[in-house]
C-alpha cells in the first residue's frame, strides 16, 4: 500500500514534461497570413493612435500649467 502512495506522489520526469509541452504546442491553431497581417496592422494603428492621444494630452496639460504659472 505504501509503495503505491509513493508512486502516486512521485513527480513525472523531464521527458514527460517535454512530451506534454509538445502535445500542448500541437493544439495551437496558428493564424493564416492574411489574418496575421490584419491583426498586426490593427495593433500598430491602435498603438500609434494611443501614442498620439497621450502626446496631445501631454501638450495640452503642459500648456495649461505654463499658462497658470506665468
């Protein structure tokens, strides 16, 4: 009885870990070229838009503080 408990508590080896990792990688559904390009363009456009918005707000706040301080 005690032998079975020790076998159940034993950690699987590194080989089992790599096999499960390989099995998980086989489950991944990679996007096709067109959807990858479309999603990449969307991410880049939103990042540039957000950067522009932050720069604009920074300029407005900087102008407002400059107006108040002078």
